[in-house]
C-alpha cells in the first residue's frame, strides 16, 4: 500500500466499512453465499480493541495474531481472491463502481436497518415467510456491526459525510491502478440499485454537497485525496504490528510505517501504541537513547490516565527496558519500585506479572538475585498459591520456574519432570489463546539435555523458530574443535566471553570451554583458579548445583592430568552420591567414567574393569561418553 495523500481518522464510517456493508447487503438481499470466516476477518479489526502492550501481555494471552486487512480496496479484493471468492469480489467492485452519490450509502444503511434487522429470532421467524431476505438479529455478530454503522452514520456531522464521499472516490480510483483491477475489469458492470427510488436523487445530493462546500472554510482541492481509516481499525493494525515485532523480532511493515508517517502530532497523542512501536524499532537496532525517549513518551501518556496502576506499569516497562539493555542495577531498582507501588495500590494482577518478570530476570542474571527483598523460592510459592481466578499465565510460569529451581538444586529427576510436565500441560491448554510454544519447547529441550537425553532435546528444538543469534551453535562447535585440537576456533569463541548479549548459561558454557582450553595447554594453575572462581559464583545468591558439579568434575580432571588423582577421590565419591540421589543418569555416568579413569591412572585395573562392566549399559546410553568408555577398555 502506497498512500501519497492525507490520512483522516474517523469514528464514523470509512470506505472500508461501506465495503463490508455492501457484502452484508449481498448476503441478506441477494442471497449470496458468503462464508462466516470472511465476515469474521473483515469485521474483527473494526471492533474496538484494547491496547497491545508487550510488557503487560508477556505471552500475548488472547492476542489476535492474524494481520488485519489494510483500509484499501486492493487489500480486501486480494483477500477475497485468496479465499476463492472471485465472483463475490466482482460483485463488490461493481457495486462500489456504481455508487454515484452519497445518498446510495444512506439508502443502503436504511435498507439494512429496516429490512434486514430484527429484534430477536422469534421476530425473524414470524417474518420469514413474507420475503426471501436473510434477516439478522440486532445482537448477532453481523447485526451488531450494522447497528453500530447506522448509529455512527446518523450522528456524524456534515464534514464527516463529505469526507467519506471524497474518500470513496480515492478508494476506488486507487484500486483501478492495481493488478486486481486488471483481472476484474472485463467483468465489471454498472448496477441499478433496487433500494433507490429514483436517479434524480444523485443530482440533488451532489448539488447540495457542492452548495454547502462553498461555505466550508476547510474545503480544499487536496481534500479530494483524503484516505479514511476507522479509529478502531488503526488501533488493530498497531496492535498487530506490536505483536509481530515483539514475537518475531521483525521490522515494521512498510505499509503500516507509511500510515504512521502521515499522522499529525495531535493524532499520535490518541495512539500511544505508536510510541511502543518506535521503542521496539529502537531496541531492534540497538539505539539506546531513542528507545528510552520513546519509552518516556509512552510514560507521559500513561501517567495522564486516571488509573492507579499506570505508574507501576510504567516502572515495570522501565525495568524490562534496562534488563534488555543489560543495565541490571537499574533494572533491579525499577522492578523493586514497581513492586512497592503495586502492593500499595493492592493491584494483585499487575503484581503477579511483576513477579513473573522478576523471576525471568533472575533466571538470566542469577548473580543479582540477592538484590531483591524476596527470594526466588518465595516468589514461586507465591505464584503457585494464587487464586484460581488468576490468569493461567501465572501458574504456567510458576511451574516453569519451579522445574528450573529443582534443576539448579540438583533435586530428584522425578520432581523436575513432574513440574515440567505441569508447565507443558498448561501451555498446551493455552495454545488457542496465544501460548508461547517456543519458550515451552526451549525449556523442555533444556530439561532433557540436563538429564542427558540430547536426542529428545533435539526433537523439541526442531519445533523452535531459528534463533537470530548463532552463539549456541558456535559454542557447541567450539567444544568439538577443542576435542579435535583446533584451538583457533576455540579462541574465537572465548573472545566473546565478555559480551553483554550472553545469557547466564552461555556465559557458564564459555567459562567451561576456557577451562578445558587451559587444560589442553597444560596451564593447570590458571585452570584451577578459574574453576574455583566459577564455583564461588555458582554458590552466590542462588546456589546452582548444575554448574557446581560441572566445575567440580573439571577440578578432578585437572588433578588427574597432574598425576594427583588420588586427592580428588573423596570429592568424586560425594559427586557420585549426589548424582545417585538426584537420579540424574548423565551426571552419574560422567562421575563413574571419571572414577574409572582415576582407578586406571592408579593402576587398579581389576577394580576399574569391574566398575565399568557393572555400569556399562548405563554409560552407553549417552553418545558423548562412548569414546571415553572405549578408551578405558582399550587401555585395560
């Protein structure tokens, strides 16, 4: 869509509404067979929507993900083509092309109101035999739309009706320059409207409009180039753009950007969602100050509302912005202030949302968990004990975080799977209302990989949309390069260890890669120093047993490489016991294989062979351990 004219936002009828009313007329009076999905798609954008705010929606619960049609005839006709309704598109274009006066629209509305609407189904049943018209109840989906259009048209002022007529001319003339028109042109014919009493009305109506225009100060030639869009229709387009940009990390569509570029400063104040779009654009392009300015512009609008929760919602927005920009200290301060104000206002709904964002922030930055007044355990317990009438999103995230905490605590695999399954069940129940399957499948892939079943994890990852960043693939390739003694590729990955874009687990994986790189270089003192440093970090505000065990195993490997493996036997037996109690087969097998390597180094081949044979079936479940098992058997 390329609009080179003035845009007018209206609360009355737009040419798009007239097109939909024509289709309803064809359905009711001409007995046209029009599928319900077409009316649903066309009318839904005109229903006043709530503002889409990514920070409040989190996973866009109940959000409509289908893009609304643009307010041009080309968009509507193309949709009818795609729906295999070419004949219907021909009738619609013929009808619009035959409109020579605004009185046609007036009489169309009058016909729909008086001939096609009924109070209820009983009234419609009593009139059914009198005519062949399809009738609609006033409370039905189509009936409510007709009533709304009739009311808006009746209360509209002369200027609005004049603008509608001028816009109708542009609406149709623009369509004549499209490929869809060229496909239909041969089939277009003039229609004689049965609901019109005489053609003289055209001349009377046109002369009346011309007469009043001569007294109108705002009547200018360029007004004939006006393009109209309904207020709700524009808000629906903005909502879709926000959802699309947030979920898909995509650019703003040129057609919508073109519409926004024609809005005046006064009109922008009525659509704060525009500031959210500019914020998302700036975040995508890493323009920190531009994003902050857009956010502050949005705050200015939010704080003018007489809603008690606007202030702490604004603080929540600021906290998520600082989190996205890796300014963790500022994010903690904003989250704490938002929590305080939400509690003072007794806004439990927003407080639950704040708690979800806080735990999500701590998951990515666990080193800052001690900066909050509440612990993650307390937050998870709070979310799990919320009232049943709270959003399912609260319980969904509660069980997700619970399974994560259980993994970090080296708890029983049964408990981990139990919490993860509860999370997945709630997610699957919410698919139709906008559940985030990507996040769920990514979490489940992590759960299976934690237990050592990487192939099952790969099945879940196959359903995840490809990541824009390839850092995870790069880290996996770097570990393979290290095994092949290709240290140059390893160094390239290690050079990114201080990148602010790394997530917590990615930072730890690179730290582990760095330790193994030092072991390969036989720089054992530096490797041991980094091991102790990472263990200390993992025992910080939140104890992460996953990484503690991983780095403790590296400590044992360093001692094995230095020929003092006997000194780590006590530590290794503790790790074996912990892995046995947690029922984690991968950790247990890793510890047993390392113990076999130590026994072999101490020349205790009989004990080594007995231990390996006793647990061979368990260890060979995991492809990454096969090479080490075969190496031990070859050495024996």
